[in-house]
């Protein structure tokens, strides 16, 4: 079973909504102890751990509606997991742009042919999600704050999965907390450390299916998806620094993203205030597509 398939089950992909990719890497370098072992070290379970995690949220700075949503998860959470921290080799403005407008990153994946996911804005801080394999839902940014060197994003998702991988249609909701801070790498360049914590509440019959059967798959696939998303963002930033005109040409092919957002994405990835001009007919520009898509399986290959 691919990481994407497992994520689709019981809103697993919504659990991994740092961008909500869902494409499977063609190859993956071995991590020390593996993702499962790392996840086992940091996974939290039990009502008390869940309550402590929710207590750390700055609810006093949130809207009444957001506080009400968070109170729901304080009372009713099927699965609570804190995923392993990940590091992204990119600047902070690029990460903050992607967290605010994840639809732009999803559009890049679709242009590269490595994902069928759609994430369509329906209002400020609101999106409709469809992974193309049975998972659909809505996403709402409940809260966002930025400080010197760090930031916080709280997302709420509501949706379901209907397909051959579950005997019953699964519905539920998910609260995703994303914390990020700027750190310095060994070579002195800035990196972004990101930590994701998820609270999943599954409805009705899905509760038994998830808690007895699918919980390890959801946890594993969420960690895997977050790892792959962070890796892709770093590769995108690296490609933009080495070949800004080629990445600008790639961005020109993004049909679901506003022109201003496409240009800003490239400018931030390059680390400049303004985007470079697209290099029409430039062979180096043509290679960017192949370079960024090389690690991931084409969406058609996972059908």
C-alpha cells in the first residue's frame, strides 16, 4: 500500500496537511531508524496527552468560533499524534507563503504530473480538497501568528473517504497545528524547522475501523507525507536559486494560481524581491520540470 493510499483512508491526507501532497516518492533515502521508529519515539496517545497539547494552544488570542472548534477536540479526539520534526532548506518568507497559500504548491505538483490533488480556494483562509482517490473535504485556517524567528498555523479540516479501501464511508474532522522556526544550518544558511501535531476525530462506524485497524497506517503515512512535502519545498527552492528563469517558466504553466501569486512564489523561492523573467526556449528551463519530478512517481503510474 502506498503512502498516498494509506493517507486517503480515514482522512489521513488531511492529517498530513502541511500542503496536502499525497504523491509517492520514487526512491527515498533511509532515515536513521526509519520513519516508523522515529514516529514511535514521539507519538503521543491518551486523553491526558491530548489535553496537554491543546492547552498549549494560544486560545486567548483566537476568535470565539476557533475556540469552540478547539474545545470540540478537547472533548472528542480519536487519534492524537505529534509527528517528527522536519527541516526545510528554504527561507522563511517562502515557507510562510506556502502555509498561507498551499494551493500554489499543489498547482506545482499538478504541472509536474506527480499528483492528482486539487486544493481550491473558496474564501480567505478556506479551501476545498479532493485527492482524486476518494478523499474530499474542506479546510479552514483557524488561526495564524508570526513572531521573530517562529510562527504558528492552526488548520481545521472536515471531510471523508468513500472507496474500495474501506467497507464503510468514513467521515470526520481534523485539527492540524503547524509550528515553525528559523534555524541555522551547519554551513550558516537559514533553514526552517517545522513540527506538525494532528487531532483526528472520526465519526460513527469509522471510529472502530480507524482505532483498531488503520491507526498505524494513518500515523505512518502522515509522517511520510510531511517528510516528502518538506523535501520537495527544499528542492524547489534550490532549483529556483540555481535556475530562476527556468522555475519562472514552470510557474507560468500553473493554471490554477493567480498570476500575482505565481510571480511571488518564484520571487520568494529565489530569495529576491521581484521574480526573474521566464526563459522561453531556454534548454535549462526545460530541464527544471524533469529535475523536480525525477524523485516522485508520476500520478498515472500510481493509478
